């Protein structure tokens, strides 16, 4: 397991300390270990990607952080204190699907949300109304304030979910597949809003299957598999590099790696005569480039490549390192 | 805490008011009132008693059914559509959430019962009778309290089990509460002692006929204050007990299954 701790000296906003969750079995099913001693910290202002294959324990981890399920053992700390009902005032949550009662109106949901969270920036009825109007305008739902949720399109419902998760200006924002089911334009808008929250200093936990979102938005990542944390680190430290070389195939590259004692590549793609090699660190890529040039091969490209880190993240899903 | 309670109560009230059951329930009340009035004009016996018997029986049935359906439905809907997840992710404890849900249900039952009452009074006036007086109003209020108890029962079972099982358990317990005094009276000295004890215990603590004051409704004199308080407190204690138990269970269990 690789782990790179952020260099911040700040105390974590959220701390999972040896959190274990076992769902008790019954007559029809056996007990199920959803999380097996997860320890991790989220630091203020950082965006962390929560990754893992289906059934890895991501949803359970989110539910533990939100206090919807209690850990079988271990602790969840928010700002250094055990998570309580009061501390949830500083947390925003956007679920993976629209989980709002269909017969409520769009405006009502946001007004209720402000009341529930007792937001200081919306203490009076007038302030709440203004805040609701501003939020609806920001997500493009101003004209639908009195529309029932059941009559919203999927895209509108996702925008409303974003609005209800952020209207009270949370310190920690938990996003579960925020862009799922959105068209490309709506997706771009959603990613822009997440970026804006990052700039505002909100700590974000982004649970997604889309690795492109993680590499584009996140500072850190953590990968769960079968309830265990298999990898965590910073995206910046893991930026990938790619080099293109022609005139060699995989067998030739393997022979060269053995003779020159070169580090293994992370990814290899072949397109006709052109071979693309991906590396997770600069040193590995540079050693290969020098070795290839010494042997007289033509290196046509040597550059950053986010796809490499995506390949690396994906490899954690199936057990590779 | 009060703010959270208020929001959950208000939201539940709005949801139930917009629920599909609301208008059919109101329609049923109109129908019952109309049929009760029609029967009373055909009858040859004590017309007033007949009207009250039929009307109250109809109200009792429709009101209890609505309380049971709403009680179970609002909890299971919240679980199913995920709104429970979103609300409990906010600073709302599970106990407060459940109490808020019940209060919302209670407010909606009060609304629908006041609409029932308005329709019935209007019907009486239209047929040339006097408006309902003290004993009749008391009988109606007790019946509404009975609906509240039934609603609390439904919430209790809905917090324990999924909708179909919760409905089944609620209906069974409701019927048991209605027939327990009759079964209690049917036991004799020949009945085995353990059975007599069980029946006596159920009859003593779970007797929904306490809220049925149809006989008193025809008596021009108001029942004693002690009589009213006994029944009122019995209903309130049952509600408090059921909702407290449901809140404790809800607080100790995971809000969402695996």
C-alpha cells in the first residue's frame, strides 16, 4: 500500500480511526464485513477522491461519516471530536441519486434545508428567501422554484441535489457520483461548481467511478477494496509521464528493460509502429528515454500524462500495485 | 433540537397533505356522512342512534385506516425514496426524526378530522338537526385520539419492519385492541387460568374500545371529568410509550441497512 501524507500542518477535519463495520447476519445471510479497520484523514481545503470497485465499502464509509450507520469498532472524528448530530451542521451531502421526496417543491426543499442547518447567513425568513433565490439562480433552477421534485428532469434533480448539499455552506462536502447521468454540458457545469467549492476552501470527499474527475479535481485519493484501504496518496505526487517510441515492440522493450536494468512501465499501448509507454514517476520515464536515445531509437514524445495515473488507480481495483 | 423537530414535522405534514390517500379519505368521510344521513331518514327505530352508530363506525374505520396507512407509508416511503438518508445526514438525530414524523402525522390526522367534523356538522344542519353538542363532540374527540394511538402503533411497527409486515402487524394489533374487551368478557371460570391471565393483561393495557364513546354520545349529560381524564391520559400514555420505544429502537439501530 502506498501512502503519501499531505504536507499540511493543519489538523484533519475528518479522521477515521480504525473504523470497522460488520453488518450482522440473520437466518438468511451471513455477517458481512463492509469495512475492515479503515484509517484515514481528510485535511481542510483538500479534495479527496474515494475510489474502489463496486462493493468495496465506499457507501458504508460515507454512511459512517454521515452518522447513518454506527461503526462496529473504531472512531469517526470531526474537527478532533467524535462525530455528533451537532457536528453534521458543517457537513453537506449530495447522494448518488435524487433522494428527495417527490411531492415537495424545489424551493421548499432548500428553505427546509436552511432551517435544518440553522445557517448563520440565513437567520431570518427574508435572508432565507434571498439565499434560496440566489442558490436557485446559481444552479439555473429559478424558474422551477414552485415545481414538484417528481416533475424535474434528471439533470434538474442533480442540480437541486447540489444546491441542497451546498446551500448551508458546509465545511466538508461529501459528493457521491455528482455527475452521474448528466449530459456533457451539465457535467462540465457540475465539475465547475465543485472546482469553485474547492477554491472557496471547502473540504471535499468525492466518491466516483470516473477517474478523469479524480485526476482533474482531487488533491488526494484513497482506494478501497473489499473493505480495506489498499492505496492512498496525493494526485500531484503521482502525475504520470508518457513517452512515445517507434521501431520497438513489447518483446524488444522487455529485452531492453532487462539489459539496461530499467524500471517497469505502468502502461503500454501499441499503435502500429508507435509504442506508448506510461510511467508513474518522472525518474522512470527519464531513464527509459535516455536508454532509448542511447540505443538509437526515436523518442517522439515525452510529457505529462494523466491517463497513466488513471491506469495506476485502476490497477488498485484489481489488486495490482 | 426543536428547530429540527419543527422542520421534520412541517415537511411530513406537507408530504401527507399532498399524499394520494388524503383526498380519497376526505371523499370517504363525505360518503359516510351522506349514507348515515340517508339511513337515518329511512329507519324506523331510534333514528339519531342509528345515524351516530353508522357514522361513527364509518369514521372509526376510515380514520383508523388512514392513520395506519399513513403511519407505515411515511416511514417506508422515506426509507425507499432515500429522503430519510438525506434528512438524517443533516443535524437531526434519529429519535427527533421519528418524533417529528409522528407529530406531522398527528397534525395531518387533526386536519382531516376537523374536515370530517365540518362536513358532518354541515350535514346535520342541512337535514334540520341541531349541531353536535358536548357529549357528541367528546365522543368524536376520543375517536380522533384513538386514531392518534393507531398512528403511533403504525409508526412503531414501521420503525421495526418493512411496510408489508408493518401493515400486517399494525392491523393485527388494532383488531386485538378492538376485540380484547369482548374476549375478556367471554372468559369464564372454566377458562384455564393462564389464558384468563393473558387475556386480562391484554384487556387491561391494550383496549382500543376505551376511545369508543358512542353510547355516551346519546346521553345528554356529559361524562365526569375523571372519566374523560382517564381515557385521555390512557391514550396519551399509549402514544408516548409507542413513540418512545420506536425512537429508542431507531436510535440504536443503523438508519440504513447493509
